[in-house]
C-alpha cells in the first residue's frame, strides 16, 4: 500500500519511531504540506495521514486511488466527510489519546495562575530573595485550590478527568453537560447560567460547533465573578477573543489560561497576546511524549486493521 503522511513533524519531530507504520507499505513522510501541494504529493496514495492539512472535496476528487484518510487527531473537521463518503473513502480519527495530558495542562495553568511559580522563580534568579529582609517573600497573592469552585463545561473524557483532579485538590466541582449519565460523587450538574455565576475557575471541554462558538463572550462574562479564572484547552473558537481581552484589561476577569486560539499560529496583533493576566501556551496540551506515542500507535493500528478488513474509529457525517 502507498501511504503518505502529509504533516508528520508535530506528531513526531524525531523522538518517536515511524518503523511500525513503514512496515505497512510504501511510506512517504512529509514534515509539512501546503494545501497547494496535497494533490501532487498524494496523487498515488491509497492512504493518507493528516493532522492539520485540510482535505477538501477538490483534493478528494483529484485523488482517484485514495481509499483511506487517517486523521492524526481527535477532531476531524479538516476532512470533507460528505465528499469522502461519496467516494467511499474511509475516514478514521484517534479518540481519547491525550485525556490525561490535557487535564494535566488545565491544572498547569490553574497552578501557574494561583501560585505564579514561574514569576517567583525568575525573581529569585534576579536577586530578589537575596535582598529580602525576611526568610520569604511573594509578589502575588498565594491561593490554595481547596474549597474553590471549579466549573466545567463538557463532561467527556477530558472534562471528567479534569473533574477528578479537581476533587483531589479539594475543589467543589460543578459541571454543565448534555450527557445523561450518573455523575461521580462530588460532581454536581448545574445550568450554564449557574456555572457562570458561581465558578471561581471555569474550564472549557465542550466540542466546537455552531451552538458553542463564542460561548464565552461579553454577555456570558458579565454573569461571572470578577475573580474568575477561565481555562481553555479545548478549541479557540469557544471564546470571543476580543471580548475576553477587553474583560481582562478592564479587570472584569481575573485571569485566563489558554492553550488554544482561534487562529494558530496567531497573528501578532491577536488582542489576547498582550492582554493583562493572560497566559498562553502554544497548543501543547496534547503533545506530551506519552500522548504522541499513543497517537502514533493508534494511527498505525487503525490503518493495519483497515488493511485487514476491520474498520475501527471510523468517523461519519
């Protein structure tokens, strides 16, 4: 089988082994591929693997040999599923490979904001501790998490993992979820409005769709405490970036920890980059060595099973 990986670098910048994939056929791996290069690079491919390279109807209709598209991520909005279905092309994704890694990043942001570890470490290196009249000093308020309310929007795998970590910290957990399921002890299902008004920390874990687009906006922010901290490791489009930046700069939101933005990489004039108390990481919650290893293994297994007439993790319209 002729297999083409269109954008392999983010998954494997060199610390993982492509060997299991190469055992499945004739494999060509590109670090990055522009949309204009897709047809030429994949013209003979029976299977392509893509993370963020978009596969539109135009590409699908000009790749007659293509039978399989493996998305190297959980989200699959980069593929025109209708066109793939019409051409009888199987599309698969990689679910739940980074659940704990993403939940961990939620608390990396929460703890950074609550304790300002990086700031105080830098101050020590700058000599502030050496000059201190006391055995300790702090430049920002220090807060423990126990007793504060963590609001979670979306209780899928990652939302639930985040809730469990919050419980371990002694936090009160409230969640807005569309799932009809028994919730673990300590997790309370509430309305979205109650979540907005009562949360001290608000973490977003819902999918991005027309209903959730710009879920965090000036109207929802107006319902929140001025002391709230917003965390987003989901999708950038869940937040209206102009509205959040304005709220941060005006002190109507205490802080935000963001691992995702609407446009990635962001434009230099993105208002959140210079907003007060806004901490942004470059979409790395998913990218732990362990999570990327699972992703690669699952991608290989998806394709191997397909080649043996068994389809798993197929996505449809």
